[in-house]
C-alpha cells in the first residue's frame, strides 16, 4: 500500500473533525502514525479490529480485519495537523543524502522541495532495518540517508 492513501485519509479525517480513524494494519502505516504520535499531531495509536480499537481482540481476527486506530488531536476546536502531503511519488521518488536532509531541516530548499518550517516534520524511509521509518531530524541524528516520503504541519 502506498503512503498517499494514509496521508489523504489522515488529512480528510482532520478536516471532517473525526475523533478517530482506522487504517489497514501494515508496518508502514504503523510507523508513520507512530512518528505523528511522537511529533504531537495525534494523541493515541492502538491496534484493533474493523469495529473498534481492541488490542486483546487484535490477535484473534484474520489479517484482513486488523486495523490501526489513531485518536486525532484538536486544540481550541482546531485540528493540530493542518496539512499532510506526499513528497516522494511512485513516479518520482525523492532520495536524499545526509547533507541534503541537513539542508532541508535547516531551512534551505533541496531538489525543488520547500524547506521545513517551524512545527513541520518530514518522514524519511531509510534502508536500515532497525530504523526504517524516521522523522527527518531523527535520520539526521542517526546519520541515515533515505527517501523523503511525506511532510506534515
């Protein structure tokens, strides 16, 4: 499954003022939602089934019914996440070396990609199996280059 589905699903749910979303259980979706959780854009991530977030029932259902539930976060009745857009597209993946990720994080344009602003994050997929999905600043600290998948603010 491509990350554009998750980006549009999260963005549309915030715009429609939903309290929770449920997405298919994949490593990619879990990793991206975990990064959004650590960055403060969502308030909770739980495994569950199609009907409800239920970690105890998660292991009892077949793979097709497993879901990841995320609680969306609002402040003063306004969504905390205002936009989430894809950077790498299936037709044009954007791979960045460490120096390019550093320039992106410090407010400079890289490969026609706008620099990260205050409160904005970029999600990077690396080739390292232990740290496959990271926020751009974490990838910079761990010195891991990779593909910049999406950005959120």
